[in-house]
């Protein structure tokens, strides 16, 4: 089989990979692993606390990886866990964690907001609309492909 990605798909994949690499490099520059940054970002984005299941669901990162990051952050007195019902845990920032998250994830969120604010409102809307459309189409086609292997 001789299948090649289109020029547009290669460009899309390159851009996605470069964006991911930029986030990775920035996390390292700020002294955090990718998974620690994901946790702090989620908590920052939710006003200082977030359900563990939401961090996993919204990040696309495995529960095992997130749990490893949580253990490390907890041992460094950056976060603590609270019970949030029968099976749920809430991840909260300590005072030290609030300072760290403002200096790291908070700066990234601020930078991202500045980028979107610098774009025309229509461009932001179109970018999000097309990204959502690509995601929906990919999920639908993935489901069909998965059924072939079940």
C-alpha cells in the first residue's frame, strides 16, 4: 500500500507538532514537567481547584500520568487533594502552589488570551469553528475505523 499524506495534512501535522513542542519547551523553561504543567493549568483555569476526573478528561492525558504528577506536586507542597463526594477528588492549590501556578500556568494562560485578543473576533471564531469541525469529523471516522477492529 502506497499512502502518503497530502501537502495540507503534512503542514497541519507540522504545525500541531510545533505547537506541542513550544508548550513542552516553555514548561521546561518554567521548571515543570509537561504533566505538572497540565495539572497547574487546569487548576488555574478553574479558579484554584479542579476535579481530578476533569483534569484527565480535558487534558487527554492518562489517569496514571496525572496521578504521578499529582503525587510529585503533593510531595512538593504545591497541591493537596480533598474528597469531593463518593469517588471524586478535588485538586487544590496550596499557598505555595498559588504562587507557582501564577508564575507558570497563569503566565501561559495570559499569553494565550493576549494572542486571541490580538486576532479579529471573526478569525478567532473561524479558527475555533474549523478546529471543532476537524475534531468531530476525526472522532466520527475514528469510531467507524474502531468498529472494523471489534
